[in-house]
């Protein structure tokens, strides 16, 4: 069964602290895709990153970085020098690639609510 | 702005009623997905259409149905509404062929409140 677990329900940090959001996934497929989405208080879902299962290279985008480890089925997200504007709910998601059936739909974790205080 | 539009933004209705949520995908996107976000269930995939055809079903109730029209916009119909149907309903679109590893872009959502 496909599953995404975000064990951290809520995290609170003070501005400029670094914070890591954990994501653990389960899938039987050898080819799959992992995503992070941000949901600010306004409610929309904003795409942050997609990672393919065959590409374990870590990625950095400004203050954001992602660590993908197939050996531990984890895809963690780190925000460096957090800012108040980073306050949001962050969702990790999994999408499997199969012939036929449910191609491409996202399986979301429960989300981690990040509060960054000034 | 993701380029995906959803109307209405808010909808308040009574139990037993029927409502229609509308979604216009990004220009050129052929795939449309519907998701429901509720406090108890989180974000759940409901149904997917690709170029007018249903391609995948998730946890969609029999009281719910959807379709994608020739102009690629999609509608989600919710009938015999219950209090538990109150949720934020998202539409997302994706370019390219089904199964391609492209990201889905989400609309702003329709918040449905059933009283």
C-alpha cells in the first residue's frame, strides 16, 4: 500500500532558526515521484519540488533544501534561516507511475504545521 | 497564481442539497484531478480526468460525480449533501500524458459548508 507519513504535526520555531520537516513514504513501485507542497494560511496549495525515485541527488533552492534517501524511504525538507513568511502547512506527497490504474494522483501525508515566530 | 481557476470560492448550502463545483485547468493541461481536504481525512484524491475521459478514481462517494467537458473544464457534482461533506475541494491540473512525472498545479479551492 502507498502511504506517506509526516510524524511532526506541528513545529514552532523562532525566526532565523533552521527547521527540518520529516517525510517517510511507503510504496512497492520502483518508479515513483515525491513532492512537497506548501499551504499558507490563505489556503492555496503551492508546489515546491518534485523528485524522481531514480534521482537521489539532493537539491537546494535558496533557503530550501531537500534530502532524499531511498534506503530509509525518506524525503526530508529543510528550511534554513526560517522567516515568518514560511509559516504554513507543508505537505509531502507521493505519486506512483504505473500502466493503467491510478496514474499520477497524489497521496498526501497529513501535513506539518510550521509556525515561525518573530 | 497557478493558472487553475475554481468557482465558486465559497459555497454554503443545506443538507440534502446538490451543488456543482467548477474548475478550469491551466491552458494546455489535459489532466484534471479533484481532491477533498477535510480536518479528519486530510487531503484525499477523489477522481481524475484526462482529455474528457475518467482515468482514475480514489475515495469518491457514490453521491459525488464529475465530468470533463470538450473545452477541458471540469465539474464536480455533489448530491444529497451531508454535514460531513463540508470541506475544501481542490482541483489540480497537469500537462502532458497520463503518468508523466509532471507536477500538479492546484486551484485556490472551493470551501463548501453544509449546514
